């Protein structure tokens, strides 16, 4: 498969129209149709369902679309890294970031690094630890800022100084809002919105102790902001970190006994990073 043809394929997948895609690609419609037919023949599968006025992806086509996007993204990233031939540091460092107060620490380090190396830019990708680790394994991210508990056996890492305090996000009109702190037994019979990560659920199960089997899990979440919207709309109460965000109708109540979580900055062991990424990692180590 040629990269050029994959780009053609992605354009048609996006536009769902051969004529419009050919115009955007600045090639003729017969040329584009022939390239797509050759791609299907090469792979031995049907990529498109062709209608009278549109063209849509088959299941195999949707799989190729995901893989083609990854291939193009990784190719473009590699080209950027290899094009850095100037004496001064330049290029991009890709960082995956979870929802953690340690972002403030990392942001200050990034700002100071750019004062010394203004030609360096950063690509930020926000998600949960599992997704960030997967993208690091595929080469799309250089560094990850992950909240614990997390398996870091494959990585070099630095533990961040900030600690996250767990609590319960509740509506102001909830009886729980008057308690100040929340004990495990206080949540019995209350619908709970909890992190989807299994390692986090295991840690919270330890905090709940004997009451865990009595918990009613109403929903899981990846991003705490969305969990807050669920709380506002009475889906349940959310077990989450205490962030700086302020929600007009919500109250954060700390857990009792107190539960805290750390975060780690990680990068792959023995990985061939670009000169710029190596320099940034060394700068982080010096700062922390």
C-alpha cells in the first residue's frame, strides 16, 4: 500500500463522494476510482458500499480507515522528527495527559523549556492512562502523565510532587452535601458514577471495604468533567479527584478515611527519541 493511495482512501472515506474527493485531491474521477479499485484488489477485500449518490465504508473499510489514519499520523510525525537538521532545538514533543493537578507542574516546565528553545512545540493529547499508554506503544506519544495506580514496568518514570485527593461530587441539594466528609457507609443505596479504569476501581473497592458489595454503580466515566454533568442531571454522585473546576450546583466532599493518589511522568525505556524529545526529558529530570 502506498501512502498516496491511503490518503486518497481517507479522503473518499471522509467525503463519501468520488467526484468531490477527486476535486479536493486535484485528480480526475476515473484516476481516483481506478486507484481505489486497485487497492481493493491488492487487499482482496471490499472497502466500499457504492450507492447511486454516495459511497460508504464496509466493516473492512472502517478497519482500514483506523489503521490508515494511524499510519499517516505516524509517518508525518517521523518526517517532522527527521527534518530537524538545525543547530537549535526544534520540532514537536507529543505528551499524553490525564486529568491531574500535576498538569500545572508540567505546564511550568514546558513554558520554561520553550523560553530556552522557542522553536520547540508541544502536542497535547488528553485521555486516561490506558489510552495514553497504548498510544505511547504505537509511537504517537513520547511522554505520558499518568495517574496512579498504573503499571509502569515498561517505562522510565518520575513521580510527580502533587497528590490527588479523592472525594465525592454531589449536588448542593443532596443530603450528602451537608456531611462535610463521606464515609463508605454513607454511599450505600446511592447511585455512584465511578472511573472506568479497573485498577482505580480495585483501589476504591479497598476503601469501601465491607460496603463495596452494597454499592450501586450507575455509570462509569473516563473524563471527570462529563461525570460532573451526570451528577448535575441526577444520574448519581461521582467518585473523583478534587479539581480546581467550580460547578455552580455541585459540592466536593472529601473521603473519610482520606484517600490520595499520585501521578507519574513516564517514557519508554531504551526508546530512540528525537534529539528534541531527549533534551526535554533531560530538562524534566533536572527540574524534578
